[in-house]
């Protein structure tokens, strides 16, 4: 990514990411669809409720792998293959250790998580079954995200995409077989999900083992924690991981306000959340492309090209998001009815979709600038900005609204409020802070003079 047409490079990198993310979203979407049509309403409500917990978990490991990806991409862009390899082996061993810990903690804390999302009775039992199985197989999710993050850091977004397509199709087939043929109920969709994720992890590890590039080839005998690499990965990855996890988990508290508005609104919100997950994928894909682009170009010392890439990524994300918004506004009822055809739920879902979708344009600013800052190694600032905007500010707003104007419109406006504030703060930091100074390694900036 250090030479060539910037827009084309970003598009070429982002498209496999986008399609891959679409298939990744299909894991939980297909689970929800199959359960909603072939199991029971309790199972449907349970999976919808625990999705925020799963998204928080996915967000944490995506943030951590993104941090490792920044370190690897900067070394790779600088041509420092040995250091890139040390970073690769460090993050893979970290993943193994964290997989063991996460499995044990996840299974143990499942009842606590279910109480957080206010599940009870049969819905609680269905959620317990699904979440326990999911945590038992969480290592597949973790190793796939780590391996895919390594490949993306060196510019390969195609093979992670292919593996997601294969396993998403497999997940769909297994869902249908386990639920409609073997009659495993909600456990069936959980088994289908973890089986598919484990296969995706195996595929990406095979690619790393067979790689011909010493920069990211996996040698099992070299797996060890390199202290200097660990500190760099933690410095960037942990803030990103915490930010993504807490931001996702904060939806638990928003959901608690939605629950009090009635079953129809909760059902409409569940349908909206699935559409929302797909709508934001283009900007998230372009943001990750921008992270890799900036990381490699700063590693090569080309600060000006990194800044041009930022502007291009922002324009691309605005255009892509606008294209997504228009059909949502026109076909809100039809989209809401995909997951549940109850008139009250469809009405609530369509209302929420039309209320929220125009504000997605603000997400372009905070996602792109945050991605660029992470690519530069300045991960702490976007973490603090997003935690303030998406968690603290939003919770203060919801507390006030509950006292003065408790309705679905005013409750959900907490989302756009956070997006707008976050966009403004990210933009100001990008413009005013010397973010390029956080670069980890590589050549000195091309426009620097001797002695500077």
C-alpha cells in the first residue's frame, strides 16, 4: 500500500473485508432466523438479547488483533521482516493463552451475563444453553480474528474473506441440519456456529504455516512472548480492545431501557439491530483498510501519503454509507419484517430504522479518524473519546431522558448523540494532535531534514 492509486488500493482492500464481514454477520443473523422460524419465541428473544454480549467479545478480540496488525503492518511497510515475525509469534501465543482463560471465564460467568440482559424463565434457560456452548468453542473465533488480522496487516484481505464465505455457508447448512433434522433446538445453532468458527481458524492458521514470506510465516517452535513486541501490541491493542468491547457492552444498558418500553419495541429494536449490523459494514471495512494503509505508509516514512489516504477513505465511506441509507428509508417496513412479521414489531422496527439511518453519516467521521489514529499507533485517544461519547455521555443522556421524555424516539436518540460528539472530538484530535509521532518504527518521515 506504499505505492499506487490510493482510492483503488483502499477499495481493493476493503471489498473482500466488506463481503467477509457480511458473511460474518450472517452467523448470528442465520442463527436468529432459524430459531425464529423453527424453534420458539423464547429462543428468538434469548439469542437477540445475548447478541450484545457476543458482540462485546468479538469487539475485544478484533481490537486486540487490530493492535497487533498495526505493529506488524508498520514493520512490514518498513521492510523489517524479522521484527514483523517476532510480533506475529507473540500475538499468536497471546491468543492461545487468552483462549484458555476466556473459555473458562465465559462458561463460569454465563449466568451473570444473562442477568445483566434481564433474561428470566424459559428465555433465561435458552440463553444459558446458547451462551455456554458459544463460550466453550470461543477459541475458534479468537484464532480466526488473530490470523486474519495478521494477513490483513500485510495487505492480504482476500483469503480471510474466502474462509468466511466458506464457513458462513457451512454455518447455514449446519443450522438447518442441527435444528430441523436432528432437532437440537437452540443448542443446534450454537454448535453450528462454533464448528464453523473453528474451521475458519484452522484454515487461516494453515495459510500462516504455509506462507513463503518470513515476515508472517508461522513456525511453531518460535512461538514465544517477546517482551518488546508484547508492550507495543498491548499499547495499541488493549486500548482498541477495551474501547470496542465496552462500546458494544454499553448496548446492554441501552437495551435495559428498551425492555421497559414493551415487547413490540424490543422486537422492533432486535430487528433494527440486525439491519444496523449490516449497514455499518462498509464504513468499518474502509476504516480497517485505512488503518492498514496508514500503518504501512508511516512505516515507510510517507506521512503525506498517509494523510491523503485518510481524506480518500473518508470520502469513500460517506459515499458508501449514503448508498446504504437510501434503501433503508424506502423499504424500512420490508426490512423489519424479514425477522419477525408481527405488525407491532414491524411498525416499531421501521420507525427505528428511519429514525437512525440518516445519522450513520456521522459514523463515517469517527470510524475513519479512529482507524487512522490506530494505524499510526495512537490508540489511546480514540479509546478515551469513544468511551466518553458512547458510554458515559450516552448513559447520562438516558438517565435524564428517562425522567423527562421516556419514549422510543428520545431513548434511541442517545445513539446519534454519541456518534456526533465522537465525530467532532476525533476530528479535532486528528487536526490538532501530531498523531504521526506515535509511529512505532520504520524510516524517518520523507519530508524530514537531517538533524530534525
